[in-house]
C-alpha cells in the first residue's frame, strides 16, 4: 500500500471498533451463519451439462443447463457435478455447507474441461477503417454491470487509472490492450477503445488484418465468475474449473466498499472455502480473493450483522491450492482480513502483464491480516508494475510463514509492509527480482533462502502506527514499527548484499554466504522449473538450525516464529550436525542440479494450450540471441529477451540517434507483431526491420510518433532477424527496453503441408501452410503478399484450392501436385485466398499424431472430439482426439479420418444416427461434401442423405447430419 499512510491503522481501528459497537458483541454472537440455516438432508449429486435444461431435476439423466441453477438448489452435503463444456455465466451459491462433513462441493465431472467465462462472443463486428472493427451494443444489453462504464480505482481518493476501464476484448483467447483514444487503436495492432453514451456502448478494436467474425471474438461482461451474493457463506469447495474473463475492478486501498476486492473467484467474506485444481486466467484485476473484501465490511457487512474481524470462528481459514493463475491485472490471489488461510502449490504468472496497473495493491500474492497463515510451495513468475511484489504481506500478517516458494522476475521478490512480525521467510528461491524489500516493518526472519541475481535488499522506512495482536487472535493494539529488527540466518546470496545495521535498524546476520555460487543456470516455463549452479561449499560449516528458541520472542507480538526450520525446500530433513546454507539440504561442493517444479506429490493443472496457430513470443526461444549497437554497462541486449520485466537494455546516453537492438531468432519465422516495453527512455521515432541475413534489412514498421510504455506494432513479414532501429529518442538518455518481444510462428509451423514460393522454380520467399482456410489477411500475416505466388509444392495427400479473389471467391484452381511455374497454368501472381486440406489417403497419421486438421464448432467455440463415442464439440484444447485427416476422394468430396483411432467418420445408419469414427474404409456413409462459407468457415454435407452436419443443441449434443440449411450450428473453423 501507499507509503504515506502513517496513521492509517489507528483510523481504521477506531472505525472498526465503532462499527462493532453499533450492533453490540452480544448481537454478533447470537446471529447464526447463513450457511447454518439450511436443514440437514441426505447428500445429493446435482448434475449440470450442456445438453441439460434448468427446468430439469438435476439428476444425471436430467441435468441442469447452468451451474448457477444448481447453485441455487444445492444444500449442505451436496455435490454439484459439472460436465464438460463452455458455460457463460456467474455462479452465485445461495448457501454454504455447515461443517467439514457437510460441505457443498462444486467439481468437474471428469469428462472434459469445464470452462466458465465472464465474456460473450461477438460476431457482429463491422469494418470501420483499415484493420479497425467496431461493435455497438445497447447499454441495456449489459444489465446491471457495464464494464466499459466502470473506471479503475487508483489512489484511494476517488481517482482512477486514466484510460482504463473494467472491459476487455479478446481474439482467439488473446486479450488486447486498451488505449485511451481511438486514434491510438487505428495505429496500433491488438488494441481496443470504447465509448459509453446515454444509450449505447461502442467498442473499436484493431485486429491486425484478422476478420473477428470468422474467428473467436469476445468481450468481457461479468464482474465475477464464481462469487456469492450472500455474505459469509462457509464450507464451499470449488474444484477443477477453468475460469476466464472476469470484468472486475482494481482494489486500491481496500478500506471501503467502492474499492473492495472482487476476484473472479470470491469467498465474499466466507469461512473455510477450499479452492483447488482450477485454471484462472485473464481476470481484469483479481483472480481469487479470500478475505472480507474491505476494511469497512470487516467490522460489519451492512445488512448482515455477523462479521466482526475479532471473531475468527466466522471467517477465513481458507485453503487455496494447486491452481494455475495467469494474466490477472492486479493479483493472482488477494485477501484483506484472510485469517489463518493457506496458499499452497499454486503457479501464478504474468501478473499485470500489460503493465496497466502500477497501484499500491499489485502483486501475484497480496494479503492483509492473514495472521496465523501459511504461504508454501508456490511458483510465482513475471509480474510488472513499479509498485509490485511477488509475495506481499501488508498490515497485520502476524505469525505468518512463507516457505518453499519460487519467486522470479518481479520488481520486488518479497515485500513486508507495516507489520510487527513475526514473519518467517524460509527455504525460498528468489531469482531475478529487482529488490527484496521491507517498509515500516520489523520482526522478519529470513532463513535458508537462496537470493540469486536479485537487486538490492532494502529495509526502508522507520516507524508506522500498525497493528499487532494478542497471539493466536485478531485482538489488536497499535504501535510504531520502530525500532526495527531483522534476522538473516543461513542464506545463500549471489548478486547482492545483505543490509547492515543502522540507527533504529538492527540486522542480525549469522551463517550467510555470498559469492560462493557461480555458473547459475535455470530453465523456467509454466510447467517446470529447474536450477543448476556450481557451489564452493568449502567454507560452509558450523551452521546452526533456525529455531523458535534461537530467534526468541518478537517484541510486542510476544511470540516467536511459526515453526522451527527442520526441513528444506523439498521437505527433506535438515541434518542438525551439518546444516547447509540455502534452501537445499543436499547441496554440495561442485555442480548441483535441482528440479524445483512441479512439486513432488502435488498435481497442478496444466496451463491451457493456446489455440492452434496462435503466435508465440519467439524472443524467448532457447536459441534466440540479442545484440545491440551499444549496451550500457550491465544493461545488456540479452536483458531485453530474458522474459524478466524488471531487467532492461539501454543504449549509450550520448544521443546516438541511430542506436539499435536486434534479435537473431535462430531460424526463419512467420512474424506477426512486435511488442516493445519501453523504459522512460523511449523512441519517438523508430523502425522495426526484418532480415534473412542480418545484412539486408526491410522496413516492416515505421513511426515518428512513438508513445513509450508498451507498444504493439504490426510486422507481417517472414525473417530470422528483427531489429529496432532508433531514429529519434524522446529523451536525452537514448533508448531503453525492458522487453523486445517478437511474436510469430515457424514458417513451417504446421508441420507438413504445401509450400508457396514468391518466384518460379521454388525461389523467393517460401511459406509452408498447414491445413486451414487462408483469406487474404491470413496470407499476409503468414508473409504471403497479395497476388505473389509463382510456384507451389504440394506433398502427397494434400490439396490446395486457390481463389483469384479474397473471401474464397473468383476463379478457382485446384492443386494436388507440385507446380514449378504458375505462368504455364495461367495463375501466376493471381491468388488472393486459398484453402489447404490434407493428410491424404497415403498418410500414416494415427493415434498420438499432432498433425492433421481440427474442427472448431461455431455453436460453442469448442473443438470436435472423436473416439469410441459419437463426435461432439467439447474440447477447448487440442490433442490427438481432436485431430483428423481430410482425405480427398474427388474434387469436392472428402472422407474424415480420426487420429484418435485411425477410423473414418461415418454418418451412421445412413445419417439417422450421430457421427462416429468407426469405419476402417470410406464408403457412401463416410463421404462428405466440404462447403466453404463466405465467412471462411466450412460446413459438411453428408453424401448419404444430403443433410448438413450440425453441432446439435448449440454443441451440447453429438454431431449429426440432419439439417437442410447452414446456420451457426452447421459452421466449423477448419484449423491446423
């Protein structure tokens, strides 16, 4: 929180006590939890499925259609079993459980991914100008919450983050960047802007050449995804869901309801929730909140006089474990008054990744008053914001333990603010963070941690009037956090130094070792993290374990640390006779290697795969290398491609306007966009250039009006080398970039497929395309200019259908073999759109093969799955079960062979039954006419009955050929 709130605690304490006095302690104690009001009944299992109906009974044979319908019905002891599919709704439990034996459990049924979104699909975008499209919606369409009319609070005094609201725009699951003016959107790819009038809301978005009506375009509309309207529900379990697109607001200084914490998943003042095994992505601000929402409600939630933060039997004690949380604008997990909660084994990455919210509450994990709590085994990576920490304990947080975590690439790796302690920070791995910081804090014990390549260690401030508590309670008193005392035991430190004692700041330092680690190397992705280093352990001896008795009693708190440090990062016992510095008891002299993630014995959800063909950040490839015309000291070019938003490259400060930085991607790629994250020294004028040989450069983008901050620019070229060529610096300090991200796909990213050449005889620019539809914008994005194809190589089994005009119109040509010179066939430099289908009858694709094509239903935006059961559109990610070969039987007809079992898809029973992959050969029932629709989608017409294949009931039921015409349910995206 903000650094100038020196008297905040006493003001809040007085207000909370006054609020409690209004209703009386006796009244508080006499009011039962809402969770206790329901009558006990035999436990039931309530089913929810995409083929259900909310008028049904909720049985497996007669399921509900919406999760929220079941949430209104569920009683203590019940389980809500949600079957695979996409649900667009907010789930608002009407009641909670009564005790551990009578929880209400919401869980994935285990038959596929359950996705609950706060967004709605928009397929009525209208071309505005250039690459910009717009949609206008009546304000009434949004109901009671219009995100585009909601500012983002900043500063605690009614201020907002200028230019930002609670809305968001997504294309194919990628969130775009909001801009403060329409002119910014017109000039910048992957951005959006909105205006709210008296009657309508209009949103403009720059889709960088894509047609959003032919892709998955969405806007967020719901503030929260799983959150009660009833305050203080207890004993609820939320297990195994994918939660996306919450339109929530920033909770800056959460001391009043208008700035309350409102996560995509929210306990809303509840008691003993378990939130586990979920995927939470793209919350506008907070992913999961586990507290009393704000300070005011901690004294008394209006209308529900039962919450007194002193009475810890009625709130908190939550468990948040084994979740994957990514791309949340403020926090992955936040909680104000989150008493006795446990945050365990979560992977949290890319917090505030668009660098929009550098407020006083930005952190992957941010907790207030989580007294007696535990933060253990989490993997926290990549957060942005000048005022942000990987783990932030702010106010209260007495007797908290922070152990066995990995924190990487944050402005502050760990931050303790306005606390008296004790807080035990032990056995953690901190890598590549700018600072380890405390402010107006005392009583922090750092034991057996590894600090690797971090910046400074700061113990800032002097005193603040902050809470301390009677041990084991929330009964508070306030006092200045001065004088300050910190404890540093048995830490390994490389790349920084521990602070020395100063006036009113005592630094107890015993058994710490610096400069004994060399050659540190690590691999860090969102599924695994490994670390190796060379250790000179010759001088590490005679260390003593860190125990409660050794630390002693922390003043005012009148208690010692939460536990003795008897185990290491992995849970292995510490040998008291041979204690090793750092978090690894088994570290030894010489080379050490450790696999740190995933944690042994824990199952963390696998992060969702991006949709097929989604460009990735090529700058992070292992073989990518960065060089520059000049690099200022330690501010090297490599810093711009290390994935760490806290490190940067800087040019010379001598006003070399022509300074540059370039990236060798290692191979030739099809490049779509570049994202430049500027430090204050940004370029007013610059070019993005592309080359195949690092000698001959082609301009892909040029501007004289650079704005700094984070800029996304369109590239749409193929190449191996990409350069930012400076032209005009905006300041006297040259150019400086935190990150230089290049997004694209391999020129042959889809594997085998036809290759298209810019010159005859297979010369010039070469681009390989997998199965799919490529209108002109998609061809240009792949690096193929309009009317530029002069020769084609077509592998056996593939078919290229080319069109003279965009939109799959005009003269049509079909290629099933190589053609070295299109001049001889009359179609040289004449192709503006094309369709690639294939796999071929001679292919060997089968189970487990990652090639082929996929069909994504326009009915529900899910991929079609094959196997022993009928085909159904129920998958949000691609595996072998969602891949098919399109085998061309003649010019217009295909058979569809499933990779799941190598069987052909049949319109069973002459089309009267659902489609199923169960035929070893293709006959009449297995023949389909492939129709290309004007919007780029395809439809399948069964030859056996002339009917179109439909994703029945909006995709909730298996595919069947029974429609006479083509509508949204009969349209599919054919993807690689």
